[in-house]
C-alpha cells in the first residue's frame, strides 16, 4: 500500500487567533483581542456591562482559564487557545471580585479624603472584611455614605482597571513618596526587577493577584460603620448576587483585637516586617516570644476552667481542620494538671455508629463528619455515668471493618475532667444530656494571619491548608495534590458542622503563630511544585506558590520549641505520643 505524501508548504503568520469555548464552538478575532471581548460577543449574558440588568450572579464571568492557566479578562489572546470561564461563584472568581472591590474602596476614599490610608484586615464569615483607617481618626457613618456613593459613581462609569508592568526602581520611588513603608519593606524580598501595578483613576497600587478589567463588574457591596473601623460587605460564593446579613460575633471580634495587640507587641504588622526580622537575625527571639504568648493563653484557659470547679467536668474542644486541636488539648491538659486536676481524654471517633448506619452525603458516600455518624445516645449515657463516678466500658471503633468493638473499662474520680476533641464539640446536640454548667467549650482555629501588606490579605484558610499539606505528606503519605483534592470537601464539612456554632464557645483560642509561614514555606514549596500543569489543582498550587514567594524562609526547624503547636504539622513534637494521665485503676485482676 502506498502512502500519499503530505504536502508541506510555506505559510504566512496568521493575524487572527482561534478560541475554543466551553460549549465546543470556535471563535476567531485579531491577535491581541482581550478575553473580555470574546465573552461580550459569545456570552453577553455573562458580562454585567452588557447584560440589561447589570447585576452579577452565579454566571457572571470574572476571569478565564486559557489552556488551564488562570488569566484576567484583560489578557490578550495572541494564539489559538481553549478558554473556560471562571465565574463569580468560583473561588478564584470571588477572590478577584473582592480584590477589585478593595481597590475601588481605596481609590474612592483617597479621592474624598486625600492622604487616607485604609488597612484591609481580617475576613468575616458572613461575607466581608473589617477595615480601618490607620493614619487618621475613624470614618464616621456620614463619611462612609460619601465613600459608598463615590464607589457607585465609579462603578456606573465602568472605569478601566489597567494592569502595568513597572520597573522595581519606579515602584519603590512611588511607595516611598507616598509613605507606604509596608510595601517598601515587602519589596526588599522581591527577587524580580519589576512589579505588576494596577491603576484606577490615576491611583496606582500593588495587589497580589488578578483584577476585573473595569469597575462595572463591582455592583454588589456595602459599607457599614463598626466600632473604630468599618466593614466592606461583599457577596459569598453560594449567592453571589446578594449580601448576607451582618452577624454580630463578639467572641470572634475579641480574638481579632487580641491578635492586633499581639502584633503590636511583637512589632510584626505584616510579612515585610517578618522578613526584616529574619534577615536581621532576630528569628529565635521572635519565636520564643510568640510561643510565650501561646503558653499564656493555655494558662488562661486552664485558669478559667479551674475557676468553675467543682462544676465543670467536661471540656469540649472543636475547630476546623489543621487548627492544632490535638496539641492544644494536650497543652491544656498539662496546665490543668498544674492546678491539681486530672484530665482524661475520650476519643469521639470511638463512638461512631457501625458503618452501615452512617449517614450518606449527596454523592451517596459515607459521611463521617455528620453529627449522626456518632452514637449520641451511647455517648451521652457514658458521659453522665462517668461524671457520676460510675464504671463504664468504653467502645472502640474498628476503622478497618467499620464496626464498634469493646474497649477499656473506666471509672473516674471527682478530680477528673473529661476532655473530648472533635468536630462537633460546639454543637449543643452533641451533649444534650449533660447539664450546661458541667460543660466548658473551647474553639480552636488559626483565626488570623499576617497580611502581605496593608491591602493584601493572607486568608487563614490558606495557612491551614499549608499546615495540612506538610502534615499529610509526613504522617499519612499523601502528596500535595491529594491534600488539595480533598480540601474542598473538608471545607464543606467545616461550613456545615463547625462555623455555625463557633460563638457557642466559652473561649476562642487563636492558634496562629506570627512566624509560621517562614517555617512552612520551605517544607510546602516542593509539594506545590510537584503539581503539574493540566492538573485541576494547578491554578491553586500556583496561587499558593505566588504568595509564598514573598516570605523569607526559615529552614532550621530546630528553632521551633518541641512542644510548639506548629510541631504537630512539621513533626518532632514532644507531645505526639503523650496521653494525659488516665485513671489509676486496674481492672485486670
């Protein structure tokens, strides 16, 4: 059989690029046409400035994946590519929306109140961030109404947000002229000789991550006066076309105030200051002081429990994944023993119902995070009997066959305090048979984190994810990719079973450590670099690597004390195999 030769002829360079959209259709436009123009033509209902009602919804396009790489809508297409929309209801889309909205706020405030400097601080669970004016008195409600009106004017104008690649020398000159010392400090760690700045109404700012192409996308927001600062209110992913009601969270607020006090005490307001401290050789001192602050909080918690003796017999510890609950429970137990109390831990996992009785999730799989995956009747019966000094036989859950088996026989004395660590610790339904005065609840989470600078937040969720990646690789044999793949379902469980109950806590403990990113960065970086282009988690890995590139690394993990909460994740904890004292009883006779 003869094969016809393939004819190969010279060709001119094409002046048009061809884009394949999600529905399989192909569209051509001249080279250099921005992504936004394609969406305006092909899917006008996804672009607020084209759609008649002009309001964002779950189908609003905010950015796009171009051959698997996240790109902003101003990105010019110069070659054939496959394009997938990134929506406001996607995590990356909402990040871009929030970041662009923050820029809009800063520009509007600067136009009305020249010289004002706004700090974008901690996030709030209903959808918003707490903000403060750092170089003047707080904005009044009337000031905020003016700023909001100006923001709406700029939105109606659909003003362009322009991306500019700027030489680092020019950037530093700009920041020094404006007195932006946080950004000047940060630039000392910059390894490239340029920086991407964004410009809106003549104001140039650095933001870590992409922006919307113009202000017309930013129609849903509010400003609310709050104490010494205010709240920038924005939508949540689940309902991107509305604002959720503002919820008063006094205990969470107190943690944020305490964290701010710690930052001032340590003199570390941002990552640039952390980097500076490390470069100047003061890392050891910083670590020791940060750990001393943690130890003081464990002592405070033990004091609060001791003050409620002899009533309190049960301590419930809850918090999201990688909050440091295990180490926290052990350090608290040691502090309780210093008060003459006898902590006794009970594993909630041992009270799982038999596997076939476990509730199913929406995918038809066993949902071990569901409240009713726990045998609540047996758990409550045992707690009541233990606190009454009666003898019980604990269950032991066999994770291999999914069956409950017979465990130890236990009887406690009046000096014993039961400690239970688990996802449902703040849910009143967990211990419905135990009188309220006998229960002390602790919520433990990484509630704050150093920001990159005054305008660029580091989500605490990211820090917990980094902790988990390092721990899972070291102790469970998971790759970074496997941890990333599980993270979404973990977060869904937290939103359902933990966060709604956090204000039920008697005390909230912020488990973040001001120095931990410097220790985590060199450990997690190789794990993220192993995630290849084409993976559905490549964009997330690249995003995490980008923010870690700002962190001065501390590779000497021996600097971290051996009882530190951080050692739960990086390894080497002296508390790993420690179990608080058990009853001095012997039933083997």
